[in-house]
C-alpha cells in the first residue's frame, strides 16, 4: 500500500523533511511514499544501471543513478533510474557528484511495482518529458512489457521478445531487446 500524507505541503517544506525508506515524492502538493521495491524490480534496476553505466561511464557520455531525487518543475521525484548526459551531471565544489539534483534526468526509467499506480508513474514520466527529459521508459515486469516515451511523440508499447528497445541518442551503444530485459529475471 502506498502511503500518502493528506496535508498540503509546499515543495520547500517537503525538502526540509527527513528522507523516508522507501523514498517519498512530492507531487501536486502531496507527499506520496513509493512502495518498497521487490525482487523483480530490484533485479531489473540493478542490471539496467550496470548495463547503461558500462557504456555511459566508460565513454564519459552518460551515467545512470538508481533512486536519485530530482527536484524540478514544482515536483520532487525519485525515478527508479535517472540517466544524465555526462555534461549535465551536477558536481559540487570539489568536482565530485553533487548530492542534490535540482534538474530533470535526460532519461527516466520507472519499473512498476505490484501495488504501484501506473497513472502516478506515467505522470512522473510525462512531467520529466515536459521539463526537458529526452526519453522515458515504463517497465512492467508482470506483463513483460515496456512503454517507451519519446519526447513529443506517441508512446510505443513493446512486448515481443525480439523487439529492440529504443534508447535516447546519449547512449546509442546500449542495445537491449525485450526478451533480454525480461530474461534477466531468471537466474
């Protein structure tokens, strides 16, 4: 069950609250706690982060962050995976990765959990696209399907094992089929 606080908060009030486990998000004045990730979610998240970073980090073109809070456009959300183009990764005064990201990811990836609202997750992807993200994925482990959200285009539903999942141009070297993605769920 997803927890939601009914009192309206401002974004500034929300950002002063302590972090929760699992993370809470600030959407339209409401604080909504994400569901605890389960096995399929965790396996897919780990494999995707590793796969994207093998290409992105080695070539210094992109980096995938799991569960990174991104605050922009009046929301503070925590995509399952937030991918940033290398030149957009925020750094602190020491040249290290910043702790606070007040910007949108270039590619947002969400993995649907069994008790999670597909509408809320889709709303977060659309919010990212509206504010500058280049791409979005909504992965449904139970249906073995991926809704791909290219910017300013109709979403595309991919379910056939041989279909190649489109990726944003910032990670062109990353190639994966629907079958490979969901094949990761097997040991």
